[in-house]
C-alpha cells in the first residue's frame, strides 16, 4: 500500500493557510500581507512533486488528495463568512449553517484536487523539473473551470495583487487570470531554484535570467499602451441607506413612502464627510467639506447638482409595478434633472406563475424627464440566495428553503443611454465574473455602475473581498465604476482600480463623487478570457500526453 508521508500532509495544510493570508480576513487586507501569495503555493507544489513512503512518485489519486486538503482549508478560511450569513442573517440554526459551510468547502475543494491530480500526471510523464513548467498553466486552467463549471470564481489568486501596479498592467489584456499565472509561476520558480542550487553555474544563470525577465517585462509594459483616466468631468450621488437584512431585520419597519422619502433626501443632500480611499485602511484620510451653516433647501441654496443618482440593491420594498414607487422616482429625476438608477424588484406577466407575475432582481433606469426608460434584470443569480438550483433534489429541506428568493434570471445585458453617455449596470454577485462585466464595455458603456447589498456579510471579510473584485473589473475594462451599496463599501473606483472616495460602512449616508467617461476598449473587454483558454488548452495537451504514456 502506497502511503503519503505525514510531512506532505503538513505541507498541504500549510499551503492552505498561506493561501488565505493574502486576502481580506476581518477588514481590508494590509499591503504587507498580500506578499504571502508569492509563497502560498510553494508547500503544496513541493508536496505534490515529492515521493511517497516507498520513494515512488505520487499517483493521481495521492496528488488529488493533497490538493483536496489544501483546497478545503483555503475555502474554509477565505469563505468562513458563509456560516455567519446563514445563521445570523439567513435565520438557520448554527449547526445547519456550519454544515452548509463544510459542504461548500468539500465541493469547491475539488478544484484544488484537480490541480493536484494534474501536477501528479505531469510529474509522472515529464519529471519533476518539467512538471514545474506546467504549474501556472494548470492553475489558470483550474481557475477557469471554477468560473465556467461551478460559477464561483471568488477570489482568484490574481485578485490578491489588485494593488500591485506592475502586475495590474496585465489585467486589461489577460484579465485577473494573467496575474494568477504570474503568481503561480513565481511559486514554481522557487522550487526550480532550490532543486538546481548545487549545480556549478546555476546561481549566475538564474540571476541573469531573472534580470532579463524583469527588464523584458518592464520594457514590454512601457511598449503597451497604458491609458490614464480621463479628467473627471461629471458628478454622481451614491446612496447608502444602511438597512438591516434577513433575520437581523427584526425592528418595526417603515412604510414604503417613508423609505422613498429617506432615499430621496439622501439623493439630494450628500454627506459633508467622506473618505479619500478605502475605508478602515490605516492611511485613508477623512475629508470634511466646509459649507454655509444654513443648509436648508431654498431657491437661494438649492440641493447640490449632480449628473447621476444611484440607489443600491437593498431590502427596501421597492417594486416597479407600484405607482407610489414610480411616482417618487419620476419626481426625484425631475427635481434633480439627472438620470436615476435604482435597485428594485421587477415583475413581468407570466401565465405559468401562480401569482401571475415573474419576479426579477432589477435595476431600473429613469431619465431626467422622469420617464422609465428601461431596466436590467440580474442574469447571474446567487444560488440558495436568490434561487434554488435543482430544487426538486432538495425536497427534504423544503422548510429551510422557503425563505430563499424565487427570482428568475434576466435574458440579456442592457445598457442605458442618455445625454450622450452610456451606463452599464451589474448587480452584486455579478461583479465576480470578469468575462460578463466586460460585455458592458463592448456594448458601449463609458461608465460602469455596481449596485449591491453587502449587508448579508456583516463585519466579515466578504465585503472587502467583494470590493477588491469590483476594483479588478475597473482595471480590466479601463472604466470608472460607481458603486452604491446598502451597508458599504459605497465608493467611486477609477480605471486604475483605486478607490477615490468612499463612505464608512454601516452608516446611513450618501456620497457625491467625481468621475469621468472612458471610451477606449481594452483587449480583455474586446476578447474576454482568451489567455485563460490558452492555458486550459496547453494544460489539456499536457494531460493527453501524460495519459497516453500511461496506457501505451
């Protein structure tokens, strides 16, 4: 019986822990901790390319087992917030919430198992040193599979370097996958250096090769056009109402009209105080705007003008078939003389639905003249949050699933045009899908709008992880992103991925931000995940050759 030595299991555990550290854990991640990504895969790769207790190379199954353990730990540490979301805001019992988290980790850990099996296959066919060449290709291929098969590309490895200006220059070409490739390659290169260190000319050769790679990379970046953000020529007001969600929402509820009045007031009177950067980071400064004491609305002192008003996705009972809601939105757009984008529940007639209507998670667009000019229905719904996949299979949990949303997915992406500008909207969870967001730029959107309700995350790491993924979308598309959320982080993000202004979390407020319109189309926006598919193709070729040698 071929057993895996305990030290290899320990290395898999260590790698899982190291993979958690470069990402937010309980707040925004400090820059120094993102450096762990450069060694996070090292113990796992070393373990997969080692020998078993009988000095034989690891089998596919053994490589998969090590990867599976590492992946389980990674998801447990990175997505621990699922537990709190389920019991605190979803109203489930703690044991059930914990069970859901464990099942989630067991399922998605299979992708790390796939990576382990691939690496074991490459080692058996090509040897240790050559197998290391396949590491970055296999890692990106597995990340692509996670996005395409499971539909959960949460925190791709490249997201950890969203604040690295040298690496993010790749994102408009390769998307976040290009950053993942570089990080995985560096982890593999550490092992190549360690294994060859005793050869006579290894150290000088590696030093020269490293210098050449860095120089070529820098020169290549200089040759690649790197457009700077256009001047900020417009302003927007982003509303953050800070409403409780789910089971935590136990107090007396305002009426629909009271909600509308509150949101409308915030839309016309943005806060004097906001943050110049990401909330809760040590070097983020607070800006206090000085205005006249008499701030009462009057002809002499009207509300501040704006070019756009954005309301978040929120638990407020806004329905687009409600005349009260429609009248309030039209009145706001008319009084502000600005377009309004608002998150609401949309309804369309349906002969197959018992209620006669099909519900959608919708973003409505209201023109400055008060007319409803269109809407976008969320296409990528949250499983077990907004719908239940394969609902018939979960008949045994019918009572638990009664509170799950019953939204239907939208049929197509929609952009809104007014005043010579085009706005592309994506809703909450959709922000993790780079290949979907880039389609808005393809359709002519010169600014992107993200409405979200991150109240389900509480004070966990998820809100910060979500923010970093939105920032990567801004870089990939070279677009300003205006982000209005229920509880934070509400922010303006420039095309370089920098948060230029934000509101503190868990505060009822609104934010007036400056932004610009961009019209260029990046390679990634035009062509999508070509780089990731190329990595998947090369990985598949390597696997075919490996299996061919096994069966011939």
